[in-house]
């Protein structure tokens, strides 16, 4: 499926109605589109957003690299989706809650999760999944769509407690819309008008299943009609459009005066440039040229061009950014690799009383650790 086809029309021959076409603020060359309104972001916030997207892109590259070296477990790349992740988290207030999937690394970081904390669980540190103090981000979810009814439940709880100035933002993928949890969560959200925003990152592929095999619906956004909630389609590769749409949806979800909250389903039309995870080979199921057309609309390049034209960015500022980014990521990797974890924890809390077969496996591991130590690479990766 071509990028322009998905952005301009459905898979069927029926033209897309004007209000169904994805909302855009910037064209692919970084120009403000005619009749598009600039989001309420200050010049400093625009530059900061760009730096966070750039950091996310570089973090993704480094994370894939250290995974290939065996230094972290399977990793879910986010390149192509980091612009949408950063923009949606910029729209959140500190007291709002974020429910991510396993791919929302940048969304979690912008909403307060330290970079090192993104890596620690992938190094086997059980405590790494704990919610940091003062950070309203739930742990990532591996089962598809599990977070949807849970996010709805928290939002409903806020409403029951009169906290209608709080909202919950829940990320999900296009594959999640095929799960029963998606139906249950949105159905309840519509019935009880909870202060929640559901962001479906339609990256065109649910592992190896293309979007057109997920649903016969012409858009994912239109599914919201069945639940009696509002929906909107947005160009997920346009960070400014993503921020604007998310900000508006969050404002509708919250109602400090005590009136009705209005949940929203956002369909972010974007693309996963790389593999589903580092355990996946997309060349098996995807045309190698498919990503190139989508990369013409790259969120990082798009925002960079806009900022240069506005005089908010230059080579000197970018060079300083790059230096900060490299330092932050290197420090995060160092911190994550210094975190102590006991391999014996994988045997604990599985059973009330450890069975003999598990005890034998633990003893075998202890013998291997005694023989080879805890660094099987003998420091060659330092």
C-alpha cells in the first residue's frame, strides 16, 4: 500500500470524504499548509520537540545495535513512529496518565521515564518495570490490546472520583483493533463518557499482517461510530498535526467544571520503517521499496525543514543538540548496564514451593556462573 494512497484515499474505490482524510499541518517539505493553524507551541517548545524526536531516532539506532550485541533482550523499534509518540506526550499534562505498548519508548520518556529505565527491563532487571515515583506512565504491555480496557478503567475511576481535569491517553496498534479488548474498552468508554483518548498508531502492519487484512472497515477511525464516541484521522508522520489533534482530544476528554467528558479515538496514519521487533525479518512479508515512499514524509526531516525556514534552527544549534543527545544516550546505557540483577530471580515467584525440576535448572545456572562468571563476553564489549 502506498503512503499517498493511505493518506488520500481508502483501499476501496470510494473517495474519502473531506472530514475522513488525515489532518495535516505541514507538507512533506516542511511548509505550513494553506488554512492550517499553527499549534499553541512556543518557539522553544517547537525546538524542544524536534530535539526529543531526534533523540528518539538515535536511541532507536543505539538500542538495536546493543541488542544485536546481546546486551539487551528483544527490542521493538519505533523509527517512523517517534514523531507521533513525542507529539502526543507533549499534549499531556503531568497529572495525566499514559498507557503505552511495547513500542512507545519516546512517549514514555517525554512523559517522565528516564532513558535508562527504558533499557533496564530489557537487561532482566525485574524492578525496571516499576512505575517511577511521580511519573504517570504504566508499564508497557506485551499482550495486544490489554491496556485498552485498563486505560478505560482508570479514566472511569477518575470520573467517579470527580477528577475530570485528569485524562488517560492509551496507545495501541492497528492489530489491536482486531482484539476483543479493543471493543470492550471503547464500548465502555462510550457508554460512560470517560476522560480518555485512544491513539491507534496505524503503522500498516501488525507484525506480518497488512492493515487491509485486519478489518473491512474503510478506516480505523470510523470504528468509533459504533461506540458513540468521536474520532479523527491524522497524518501520524506530521508531529505538529499529531500534537494539535491530541491536544484538542485531551481538552474534550477533560471537563473540570464537572460536565460530560468526551472520549476520542485518534487514528494516526503512519509507517513502521523497520522490523516489528529485533526478532523479526520484514523482508519476508514486505516489499523492500515500500518504506521509501513513506520516508519522503519523515517526521524528523519534516519538522527540521520547518524549523530552518522559521529561523528557529541552524547547524550550530543542531550540533549542540547532537552532542547532548549522544551524551544522554551513552549515560543511559552505562547506567542500565551497571544495574545489578540476580539471575536467580527468574526462578522465584513462579511457584509457592520451587519444584525439583526448577531447582535443578537453577543449580545448573549457578554452576555455569561459577565457571564463566556473570560476563560471558569477558569484558570485550566494554
